[in-house]
C-alpha cells in the first residue's frame, strides 16, 4: 500500500496534474554549461571588437588545461612541466608569440575581459523571458488516521522590459486526494497575467536598464584596455629582448677589454726588466683585475636578466634559452627611426587614437548618466497596472476553464516621496562622484599632454645621445690605437693606454645603450599616442603606426634644444622662446 501510494504521488508530480508539461529533473552537464558561457562571451567580444576596430579577433581564453578536470591535475604534473631540460633559440617574433601563449599576466588580462563580458550575459538575461516551473508533492497523516496526498505546481514566465515594465504569466495547480475515509479528489487551477508600468520613478531605459547599459559599456572599456595592453605587452617583449642583447654586447666588450688588459700587463712585465717602472706594472695588474671583475659582473647580470625573461615567456627555468644576435645587428644597421612631430600634433593624435583616454571620456559620461539615474530615484513612484486571472471550473477537473469568466482589473499605483533619505544620499553621492570624474578627466588630459611633450623631448635627447656616442666610439678607437703606438715607441706611459681603453669600453657600451634607449622611447611615445601597430612584421624597425606619419608633419617643435643648423640653442634663446 505504501509503495502504491508513493507511486501515485510521483505520478501526480511528474504529470503536473495532467498538464502537457514535463519537469526537467536532470540538468545539463558542467561541460555544456561551460561551452554555452564561452559561446555567449566570445560572441559579445567579437561584436564589440568589430564595432571598435572594424574586425573581430580570435579571442579565446583556452589553455592547455582547459577542459581538464581540476582533480586530474596533481602537483607532480606541475613539477614535471617546470622541469623541461631543452635548448631553445628564439627570434623576437617567436618570443612575442610564445609570450602571448604562455605569459601568466597576459592570460590574466584575457580572463579579465572574459569575466567582464560574462557579467554582461547575466545583465542581458535579466531582460529576457524568465521561465520557471516548480512543483511540490506531499503525503500527510492526521491524528484522526486520515491520510492525504497532494501536489501543487506553478509554471510560468516573467519578463522585465527596458521601459521599466514587469510582465508575468503563470499557471498554478493544486491537487488534493484523500486516501482514507471518503475517497475524494479536489483539483483547481488558476491562470493569471499581470503587468506593471512605472510612469515616473523607474521609467525609461536609462533608469530601468542602468545596470545593463553599464555592463555593455564595461565590455567596451575592457576590449579597449586589452587592445592597449596587447600593444604594450608586445613592445615590452621587444625591449626585454634588446636589453638582453645589449647585455650580451656588454659582455663581449668587457671580455675584449679584459683580454686587452692581460696583453698590456704581459707587455709591461716583459719590459719591466730594463725599461718600465714597477709602478706601471702594478697599475696594469690592478686594471686587469678590475676588467676581470667587470666581465664577471656583466655575465651574472645577463644571466639574471635572462632568467627574468624566461618567466616573462612562461618558460621553465630549466630551459637553455638562446637569443638571435642578428636581431641587434639588424637594429644597428637600421639605425634611428625618426619620429618628427610637435606637441600639438602629438596631443591631437593621442586624443583621437589613445584607447585609455577614450575610456576616460566615456567614464565621464557614465558619471553624468549616474546623476540622472540617481535623480530619478527622488521622483514620485506612480505607475499603471493590469491584472487578469481565470480559475478552472469544478472540484475535480482542473483543465476546464470558462474564458468568459475572466477577472480583470486595471489601476494606478501611487507612492508619494515622503521618505527618500536613502535616495537623497545616493543622489548627493552621485554628484560628488561626477565632480571627481570631471577633475579626473581634466587631470588625465593635462598628464597626457605633459607625457607627449616629455616623450618628444626625450626622443630628441636620445637621438642626440646616440649620435654623440657613435662619434665617441670612433674617437676612443683612435685614442687606443694612438696610445698603443706611443707606448711601443716609448713616447707615452701606460696610464695613457689604460685611460684610452676605459674610454673605449664606456663609449661602446653607451652607444648600444643609446640605441636601445631610443627604441624604447620611440615605442613608448607611439603607445602614448595610441598609434603603435604591433600587428606588422618587425614593427620595431619601422614607423609601426596605425596612421600615416608623413615625414615633416608637425615639425617645428618649439621646445627643441637644437637649432635648424644643428647647433644647440643658447640659454637666452631657450628662455625667450
């Protein structure tokens, strides 16, 4: 008897009292949920990218561990990943590709964009039909010995509209069956419809869909920020690579200097028998030790920097990483890539193209909108509503509806603004936030103009530095050759050669540093202007700009320290500009 009663109760729930609906007792798999989320997010990102840039990218947060059960990844697996003992030689383009795939910070930035778009799917869902189906089955024992079985279900759909309206349709059913005494059954169903449309407070898309609007704009900001980050990231990889090659160049210079000091010491020792002073030999030995120390320091510095670069690329420290020296040779052959723009032209470029600045402008508009939304909360809450419902006829037939017997009601709902303390505080806070955002935007523009001016001046300074260091290397080479000849002829002391060699090694290191410094400053200025195009091959060797920078456009920088004839300007000329 108990089993038959339980089966009867189950049939009541699953059959929903005769309705042609089924309860979905088994949900989708976790993989299906993840794939559905990915599909929605990737579509949103692609649409926003096409809106901003004209074409979507192949955005994805997939990694080697995507789809793997977290419980299947053990600490031993991670240890094994970080223990790869292989030799790897990479050029700059390969380093960029590798870092994009494996850099941890890059992956985190992608995931941040993904999560922002994922939030938008939730806000969009709030304005889509919200279906629900709920059911309850029960069996009750009364003290009198009477037993009943019952079931109630509620099926329907509700939806919020961007006008602020709330619409819902539902069907509720109650069934009660007596199992003892006088067996009887009662059943009743109700179909109901309701709608409420605010007229003042809460009315209109800007207010009703404020969270949705902000979520949509947040995705735009995230896409812009990620695009700016991508350019910044690629430029950083290029600069890290050239800084390493610069350190390699320093190692070779220091080693050659060390070998020269060894030869000089040997030469002086051989002549110390009858021609050179013991003091000169001692000074040569001391210089040799100093050169050896500088060489060892240069090697250690390079290895430390290389370890950091492996982390940037997402490579295990056990990888034997090698760079391509030809990249530096190509950069040296290419020389300085000039960028001839003045302050006003540079600032206008940044206003038109710098993505973080566009975000700042849009966020200022967000603050304006928040004031309008907050002020709406101070208004009277007045709205119209309409309800309709119909019940089933009879005590046992819950599917028999008389649609001529529909109960209808319409009305006006009023809530006077007698207590708006919270809303008042929200409104006042929005005004303060707006003024803060206003100041922030002004500061952003001032700092941007200052950054552009500093970048232009720095680029000019480093251009002059490179030219000076190039000439310094030529002069130092002549001094070393002259000192060597003078010593061999007996017309000079060893200190002259030592000083000449010190000047040469310093000039050689400074020349390479000046070239890389100029490259860093130029890429940074292009980033600040928002026109760095890292999608082109070897972007660091050309203008790498998303706009056509015709040579000479924007020339005539009033803050230049060099006159038209190539001479430095005088202090009087500087302070009368």
